C-alpha cells in the first residue's frame, strides 16, 4: 500500500517542535521526504535522524530571506522536486496592553509571524510556478479570526496570513499551485504551555487544562489534528481546495463550548408573525 504523499517532497518550517514536528512525522509516514527547517538545531537534527532517509534538517531562520531561500534550494537539491511548503514557524511574540507594547517588539513579532510566511511563500512560488504544481500552506490561528484570543501583534499577523493566503492563491491558481491556510485553536504544544504556565515543558499539564474547557469534553487539540489537516490540504484529497482557511478548533469559534440554553429543551416553533415580537408578514 502506498502513502498519500508517496514520492512527494515537502519543506516544513518550525518542523522541530509541536505542530510542525507532528506534520513532518505524518508526511514521512505517508511517503513524503521532508526538509525539517527550524532555528532549533539539536531538535531538528534529532527528528530528521529519527525519520531516516525520509528527512533532512536545515537550519532556517524564517525572518531572514537568504535563509529561507537556502532551505527551499536544499529541498530541491536533496529531493529533486518540491511539492509542499508548509510555512508554519511562529512565536507568541509581543504581549500586553497596546499602549505599553514597544514598537520594536511589534516589528520582531511580525518579522517571524508575517514576514517569515511571506518569504516562505515567495520562495515556494519561485520553484512551483515554473514546475506548474505544488501546495503552499501556512499556519494562522483562531486569534486571526476573532478578537481577544491572542496578543495584539500575534492576532494581527495571523489575520494577515488569511489575506495573504487568498491573494497568493489567486495569483498561483493558473500555475496549478494551491495555497491554503490552517487556523488551529488551542493545541497542546510547547508554545501554548509556555504562554499559559510560563514553562514550555508543561505540555501535558496544559493539555489537561485545555481538555477541561474544550467544546469536546475531555479532548484538547493535539499536534496530530493539525498534521492531518495539512495532509488533507497537501494531498490529492484536497486537489480542488485553494485560498481556504481550514479552522481546526473543535468549533470554538462557532460558539461551541459556551452554554446555550436554547439547545437544552424543546419548545414549539413560533409560526405566526406578530407573536412574541416577530414582524408582521
Ligand atoms: N499551539 C496552538 O494552539 C496554536 C494555535 C494557533 C496557531 N498556532 C501556530 O502554530 C505554529 C506552530 O506553533 P506550535 O504550537 O507548534 O509551537 P512550538 O513552539 O512547539 O513550535 C514552533 C516552532 O517554530 C520554530 N521557530 C520559531 N521562530 C523561528 C524562526 N525565526 N525560524 C524558524 N523556526 C522558528 C521554533 O523553534 C519551534 O520549533 C505557530 O505559527 C503558531 O503561531 C499554534
């Protein structure tokens, strides 16, 4: 039996941890070869080593154009092709009230969370346009969809990624290159553990806390939920999907998980206009 990505070559930024690591592992399991691109050398090397011939590690700082270009070139050199670039690397970045946020922290956060994705898309397109195939993915967030779900600069960058995805998808459709975005909500990773507890190692603890407040009782989001979304979007199963933001949040942004008394007991439908404040027909 062949995998869903048999023979494919992928580049995953932020591949040394969390959502990117889970995606690298799943892609390799599905037959892809992967460049794990990250600033964390030791972890990246270890993960690539565990994946054997299916992966190589490339030190990559996504906010640096030469570094991103080199990672894309490494994928092409190593595997002779490039089918998927997953621009996933990101940080929480600047935190706190807007009137106290130093502009340098705004710039530093945007340089990774927005410029890093722009550069990844730019250099993916450099290879994919002439080959007339490929998939570009990026990681937004539910913080980019609704207010109050993340720090200001983080939310700004994540909202911008949804617009960037749509625009680049519009440009690249004639080249048969699909561009999509994933918006995760509350996945148990080191980033969230660090944000919530101050200690990135407390992933299990934060996962339990998130499970308690999850729309799906007892079930927090897991890195593999995002890996599966990336697999769908990058494989043949997602062949007609482009410019889309796939929200993976157990319905949190629909209002799931909030008490809805309207759903608790049946009452007959109001059929006559004018009753209980309904407008006249
Ligand atoms: N965990 C969640 O609930 C959640 C929700 C929404 C969005 N996200 C997004 O998912 C993505 C992955 O986050 P995660 O939760 O797996 O966190 P994580 O901290 O486990 O992984 C992020 C990875 O990005 C790498 N990275 C950071 N800066 C980099 C740079 N300049 N160049 C290259 N690599 C860099 C880190 O070294 C790390 O390996 C991020 O973009 C994050 O904003 C996460």
